[in-house]
C-alpha cells in the first residue's frame, strides 16, 4: 500500500499501488464548486489518469488555477474541432493566437467556400449547445475583434449588421458573461474625438441596444526598426495615451489592454533595457487608470511568435523580439521589471491594529488578500463595491 496526502482536505489515505488520481478523487471529501480537471503530484502537473506507485502529495485542480485552466482550454480546443468536423466534414480549424481571455480561430471549409447565413445558423445552434455547458466557466467573451482588418473577410463580415448580430447573439447565449469588443492598435494615434472610427462603431452598437460590457484596446508596436522612432511618437506620448483613454472612458465601461507588443529588435543589453523602460512606463500608466481592469501581454517568449517558424528571428512577429523572455526562456529585463511592479510595487503588505469595535482600516490595492488575525488566516477579496469584510 502507498500513502497519498491530499492538500485539498489535509487528509492522508492508503491506496493500492497503481491507483489513478481519478479513482483517488472519489475517496477524498472537499468542496468542489467546479469540476476537477487535473492535479499537482509532488508539485508536478498530471492528468487524472496518472497512476501513483509511491507515496505522493497531491492537490486537485479546477479551472480557478492557471494549470487547470490550461487543461480546460486545451479540452475546449478539441471540442471545437470535433463540433466543426460534425457540421462541416473535412474542414480545417486553425487555433491561431490568444486574444484576451480566449483564442483567435479560423475555419476553412473543405470546399474553400465562404460561410453562408445558413452555415452561421448551424454554428449558432452548436454555440447554444456548447454554451449551456460552459457559460459559467468562461467569464469574458470577446465578441468582435479587429473590424478594421481588411484581410480574411467574408461577405457576412462586411454586413452593416455584423457587429449588432454578434453582440445580440452573444447576449442571448451568454447572458451572464462579460461581453467585450476589441480593436487594433491604430486607435491610439487617432484623433481623440467622439467620432473616431472605433468610438463611432462602439456608440452605434450601444445606440442599437447592444450590450458592450468591456472595451478592448490592442497596443502592438509592429514597426520595422528603421521607422520605429517616427512611427511610435504618438504611441509613446503619455498625454496622448491619457486623452485616448479618456475618450473611451466616457462610455462608462471597464477597459482592457488586450494585446501588447513592445519590441527590443535585438538581444543587445541596451535594446532589452530600452524595451523594459517603455513597458514599465506603459504598464504604470494603464494600471493607474480608474477604468482599467486587465492588461494582457502578447508573445511571452522571443522566437515563438506568429507568421513564421520557431527560432526564425528574421521573419514574422519574431523579427521584433517583443517577448518578455528570450528564446531559451531566460528572463529579459522587461520580465523582471513587470514582475517587480506586479508582485512588489502593486502588492499590499500591511500590519494594522483593529479599533475597539474590532474594525481595521488600511489603504491598499484592490484584489485578493490573505488576512491573519488572532492566529487565524482567511482569504478575502477587496473590490470597488466598498463592502466591509469580516474575518
């Protein structure tokens, strides 16, 4: 027999050698608000079919953990491929790149034909079937993205009712999720006026009754090295950035920086430090803005970006060396700067004394906290609702 310690319930039990994690799960009792998707075995991620032959420490994971969410996302990708194959036999589904809280996908039918209104209806039906299972597990749905992009359009994409159709459909199938709109980086250099292109079609959809819950804004500095300085003057003008944020803040929606790329161009120390300097200022500006709710970086590591092969640093998005890690996964200065901001500068650690009524006050950042009082520890969350938290 082997001994298995489960961190979820602080319990040790004995099992026969070769017992799977899935079988063990039934023997441990703990709260499971979401389905268990994987586990950490001695701090190493494993699937539920993993069999233990020695004493182990295990921690079961659901989608609230980063590792569990990755397992869940991969499963959804397989589910999407199977669903598309059922509807369009012989089609190809391309999972291309992350966007906000999801992935950009492209479907190519076997006959190379465009998607028709009837095709959309069939996909809508399948969306309804899938959403009934997963709507409570995916918090944000990015409904439309890059409407100014002139490549890859279908006839339906060019319809004047396309954006309205997307948001009304998303609201129907995902009534309790955050519905986001997203657009390309040129919005930062547009005149900060109510009638710029992005603001106009946001306002048009709101006037048509569409439910836009969050406004996404990309920030890709994909400019070749020889014209990088001239092309980025407006993008790196902090006053211009604040004016742009103010322009979209008037809609009263949470704002999201959905995709960020700041290039280093080379592996030289000076170029990597320059990338870090720019990112530190940009993240600080965005984090300071009241409506901002998330910032998502685009390519984590150099050499693995879109439109080329891994390691080819002269082509595609690899050319810009816009990652936070090098190709060998070593940390660049930009990675260390952002980690310092997130885990130290923007993290609150305080020791406070409660008053005679047992109430303690402190000034800190919104987010998740671990509070210790009278020898007891509790996890609490502070957000904009202004509610008191009892420990």
